[in-house]
């Protein structure tokens, strides 16, 4: 094998490794954080491993195949058509990188030991398998700020962001990218309000811009969840009935419990529907029109936000109570 052919073979293996790293979710997470030589060596390592597996598999299977079998005829045709040694095996490495990575993605959530799912349904849909894998890996390997954003997105907690411009955004994290630690990464936040910090004291100013649309979004999410709960309840009502009867031996009690639970769910659904109905144009509502995209590099600090925290811990009344307890 000449130098030129060797270079082409190595290049094909590197491309195979790059494709595998690009498709397989766990490796893609770490590849997105790599740069320069590290990214190249990751691709080269994956490609060499794939090439070794292909060469070993072909060498092991070849003695068991008849000389006139179609795989051997195909391999001979490819090797004669492409003037590169081991052309057929290199093509198998390329196609195998796609097939193997796609197959492993079916088990990617299990591979990272059960990625967490969002407790809140975003946009009315559940998280994809890739997003769940990225979330789990961020929880384990992300920076402190990345982990805070992940927990905020999972629990749908309010987060306060202070930007380098002293602008403050408080709201719910709508989406966290898998490459959140990258220099060009951005987050999507649905703001509850925005304000500015004083340039001298850095205290948050009293002038705030409120975004009441978040109340509508929360109500729509709650309405969607309650409707789904009612649907599942009606679907499994018979099974629940027999479970209660089997445990308590009381048919009337089981029926009463199921009716009360159904009425409670329906009452909560009506309350959520009334909140949604109070907003005009709710049918034309698109939450993405209100999302703020903020560059991570512009975020000076981030923290969870509790609207009652100041009154509870830092107001004059609470400070007096704290002083009296110390005495």
C-alpha cells in the first residue's frame, strides 16, 4: 500500500469516526465541547476502533461464506472498481458508523443510566431521547451554571439572570442547549419580568417590565396536564376500581373514591380553563414569540428566584425576629 493509498484509508477512518461521534448522543455531547486537536483525535480514535471491528468481522466471516456468494462478489466488484486497497472494508466502516451509532442511540438513555425527563411538559411534548441524554450528562459533567440551568428547566423554577449590561431577566428556562458550556451557547428564557441594577449599589431597581404572558403559558401547561390526567384516569378507571376493591373489599367505597377523584380533576381543569379564557386571543397565542434568547457569555450571574425570599429573610421585620432569636 503506497503513501497516497494509506492517507486515503486513514482519512476514511477519521471520517467514519467523525460520523459516529456526530450521531451517537453521548459521544456527541462530549465532542461538542472539544476543539481543535482533541476533536480530531476523538474522531480518529472512534474511526480506528470501527475499522478494527470491521476488519475483524470480515476476516472472521469470510471463511464461512461460499466463494460464489453475493457478499464476496460484491466485495470483489468494489475492490476492482475503486483503486484503493481494502476499499470494500473502508466503505463498510463508513456505512457501519451510521448503522452502529443509530442502533446504539436506541439504548443511549440506558447507557447513561436513565436520563431524567422534564417534570413539566414543554410545548405540549415530552423531551426527545437525545435531549434526555444531554440533560443527564449535563447534570453529571456540566459546569455549575449549566447544572443550575438544567435543574431550573427540569423543575420549571424561576431563575434570575444578571447580564454584564446590568440588565436583569427573571423567568423560566425554556430550553438549554447540549453545548451550554460552549462560548457561543445561548439559552431560551420565558421572562416573568425584567429590570436593571443600580450602577453603584447594584441593587435591583423598582422600575420593572412585567410579562404577564407567562401566567397564560403556565395556565395552558396546567390545562394540558390536567386534560391528560383526566384522559388517563378515564382510561384506567376500571383497573383502579378493581385494585381498590381487592385491597379494601368495599365496592361502594371504591366507587365513591373514584367519583370524588374525577370531580376534583374536572374542577381543577375548569379553573385552569377559566384562567386561559381570561386572556384575549389565547387561541392565537404562541409562546415562542415571547422567548428571550440570551448568550451565555453575557450572563454575569444566575440564581433561583423566590419572590417571597426578601420579605421572609431580609426585610426589617424578619431581621428583628432574627436578632431577638440570637438574644
